[in-house]
């Protein structure tokens, strides 16, 4: 960011590959811009900053809200948006990732939004494609736009990020959302707590500048924000935890546990939720605390801001 | 045919010799050191003070022929070995098909010998198909030329199978070479567990997976009286176990490979798949422990752990890339960094590449004595150069040392008195 552009410069293009490498000023800047897009994100309507640009959503992993919000964000800004998923692409027929990149180069895509189940895929593609790459989730590595969405949601409700106590709870080991949020929130001065069963805590997490808990009640005490992470069903079959009911008993967010947090604590979840596994339905739907719907709404505004900033840079370099 | 190496610095770790001298080769064998009256018809190599040591004996090399010749043929391997000063190498049996048949063992050594520059000593499969279940025909494989038994890059997982392999191989005077990673702990992992891997979001396994298997197999070696050799060892904890077991008289030996004393996990950087190795690169503390174990003699040899992979196997997301790095050409230069950095004496470093691995297998190579084969490596101890993947002999150029500045370069290689490089 020292050179003034947004995101990571590789070759001649800028990319958003992760929160790592962004500076606090850049994070604040993208959140400020996203604020200005909130009403436009709601209503739709004409903005043409991306007119004539092509955004390709390349989703090797299934996604509903991230994919849809990138589609909406692109369209609201006037871009042509194409979405590809593996079942409909040559990738499913065994084409290699880099052959796909070569194909994309021939199509003159401006922005590539990519999700993949392998850490580092967005960075690998950024080396090989001519487009600006946005990481929409790569394995357990990063999901930067989700962290920006969460930050905007918190900032709008609390007016700040600095000094807030944020408890991130659940399957931290496999969570790219947790890693991006830890990077962003610690950078912006929040106090971050991580809570998971010991089998779902990454080694070395205590060195991320966070407090680590294995007792959810202790982690929630006086928290300003509670972020619950999704526990994927397949993690249970690999025996990281014994059963869903045991997980819910000790690590699920129930009203009695939430009562330990600050009275006005925000409850967040990146979705999709497993009701009755990591979160009780009554908590998820409790509008006094839950901002889960608002997270989805902020998703479009944040992605508009990210697309806008990266395309501005494309224009500058054109 | 006679060749006289004049004005060289003779390095022979077996006898402790390090000093100026000359060496006479007659008919492929070393005839004399410092001959008083060298024959006038000998071809003369003027050493100008360069180092002359035994041709290197590389204890750990992965073959791609038979089965994956598009990654590396035996002909290419022979060319690379000559460029690296390596005249004898010990090959892992995990080819496709694996070396679990006497005819395959003979094929590999004969085909390699046909190039005239390299002796390839194959290990035989310890179990059929290197699958870890039933013992391979160790006796017949030994008669066909197998120098040791191993399942290659795959650990022999079951304690019972390992016990049987150690006991049975001992009857044929051969060691069992074990890949030291407890398989169930490392399944799916591509990095060493810790802050670095967690931040990249890479599936990782604890470094202790090595010590856990080493502890078990040391105990099995004691139980059976067999000889277990761990290859390659990369953690301080496992080296402590090996050091203690050696002191107790257990028949245990080990080697390591240059990445484990020259690099640590941060060489992965941002997804550099050339640094994806098996075992994975370790912490800085483990790297220093490997250096200490080289210096105190706990580690018996340095093998290159040469594992060619082509770009199709490496240009992938990190965890999908095949593990392994090429290393035969850079074995000497990276090893000499331990000398230039003051961790090892020159003779001790050369011993780890010549006399000590040769002694492990009872080879006549690896020494500068009259009667020994004239397998020789002439090198410039001080010449600086940069390892660049693009400069290596292809098709597989997957070096984890790409960009590394090193000091020490092979100038010439002789096999049985014939110059094969330089």
C-alpha cells in the first residue's frame, strides 16, 4: 500500500489475495467507500464505474451468498458478470488450473473472483492471469472480503473496531474466515479471542496476537461481538469432535451462554448456519443481538467497493 | 591408461589426509599417492591447488525409471550425477513398478552401468509392491544386487511388518531403510504444524510424527537385532533418540538431506511448491539440531534425496503438488555451506558424502587408497555461484535451492579413471 494503490501488486495488476499485506489505512478506506455504496446496493440503479468491464466468478467450491453478492456487486456497478462453477467448466473434465488461466487470458477478463478448496490458489492464479484477482476463499487460508464485511457490520453498529472484544468461536482450524478476521481485527485494534475444542485449534494460534480459549463460557464473558463459525459436517466424520450433540452442548451458542457476553453483544455468522450445531435458532433469529442478515446486506456493498478500487487501478495503469 | 593428478589438495576422510599432493591412476584404479617417479606416459591433470576427493556416494536418490521416464531417465540421472561429482548412488526402490523382483534390480543397475559414468546400487523393496504388508523376497533381491531394503518414500507402517523386515533382513546382512514419519499422523499433511503453516492455512502434521516412529523402530531394532536406518531425518527430537540409541549399542544409523540443514519452513514463502518436500521443511530449531547432529557424528551420511518432479506435478496449489526436490547436482555445493559457515570441518563434510555412506554399505568406493576404483571428484572449494533452476539439467528442475548463492563447485568427475564431467 505504500505505493498508494489498493491490494497486492503482482506484475502489473493489483489483487486482493488476503487481509495480510493490507494496511489499516487501506482497510478503513475500503470500509468508508463501502458505506457510500450501501443504499445503492439496496436499491440497485445506475452506476457505471465498471461499465465495459468483465468480472468472472470462478467458483470451484459451492457458494451461495459470496457468489451471489459478487454477481450483484458487479452488476450494480455496470459490469458484465459471468459465473462459472466446476461442474459446468472444462476443469471438471480435467483441465488444469493453469490451462484455465491461459483460457481466461485469451478472454480478456478484467477481474477474476476465485474460490477454491486449496490454500494458495488465488495467489497462484494471480501469477498467471492478466486479470485482477479477488480471493473469495482459498482452502483454510483467507477470505478477505468476508472479513471486510464483518468489519463494516461491526463498525456500523458500534462506530469503531478499536478496543472491542471479539470472540471468534468454532472450527478455527479449518476456517479461512477466522484467519482473515484475526488479521483484520487485530490490525484495527480489537481484542480478539479464539475459542474451539482443542482438536479444532490451529497450532501456534496463540502467537497470532489473540487470546485462546477452549471453554466457550470463558471466551464469551463480556464480549462485544460473538462470531460463530460453521462446523462442516465432514469434520465430524473425521472425528475432530465426537458428535453434533456434544459439540452443541459445549461449543454451540445458546441463550444462556450468550447471556455471559455484554448485554448488547452482536452475534455474527458468516453462513451458512448449522442450526442446532454451532448456534441455537433462537439466538440466530434474535434481532436484539443477531446481525447475521445485515452481514449479508453489507456483503454486496463491500464487494462493490473492492471491485471499484481494483478497477480504478486498472484504469490508472491502462 | 594412466592419469596423473598433479598439484591437488588431496582429501581422503578415511585416512584423515588433507594436504597437497599428487595421485596416479592406472587402468581405472588408484595406483599410488604422491608417486616419487610418475610414469612419463601418464596424461597429466594440473590441479592448481583444487581439491581432489573420492567420487561422491549419494545414499538417497529417487529413480523415475522405470515408470516415470518423462520426469527423469537413468541416462539423465547419470548426466546429473556426473555434473554433481557423484559416482555411486543408492537408489530407492519405489519406482513403477517397485523394485520387488530380482530382474528389476538387475535391470536398474545394468542399465545405469551402461552409461559408464555411474554406479547405481538399488535398494530392494522391503515389502511386496512397497505396500507395507508382505515381505518381499529379500534373499533373492540381495543376490540380484540389492544393497538394502526399504519401502522408499512410504514408511513401513505396521509394527509387526517392521519387526519381521528387520529380523529377516539381518539374516542377509542388510539394513532396513525407514522413511521416518508416522503415517496416520501425517496423512494429508503438507507442512510442519506450527504458526507458519497455520497462517498459510496448510494441512500440517506435528514434527513429533518423526520421533514417534523413530522411537518405535529403535525398539524394534533392539528386539530383533536388526539394523534400522532412518532416511532422511529432519528433527532434533528424533536425532536425540538416535544419539541415545547409538550410545546404548543399538544398530541404528541415519542420514539427512541438504534441505533439512540449509532451509527451514519459511522457504515455502508464499506457496513455493519446489519447497514442498517429504518430510516437510521444519522449524529453525530443528534445522540447527540437524547441523549439530552432523557435527557430532550422530548423522552418518548426507544423501541428496533427489526427487525429480516435472512442472505438471509442481505448478499446482501447494497441497496438490507432488513432494520432493532435485538435489544430485547441488549436493556438494550445499553441503560445503556447512564448511564455509564453520559448522563442519572440510574432511568431516566430505566424509558424510563419501567414506561414511560407503562404510555403511561395505563399498570399496569412497576412499583414496591404492587399489580403490579411481572414482574421483575435483572441485574448487571457494568458487561462488548461484543455483538457478533453469540452469539445471532437465526435464525436472524442481530445486528448493533456486536462487541460493553457494560456494564450491565441481570442476571434474572421473569414473574408473575416465573423465565423465568437466
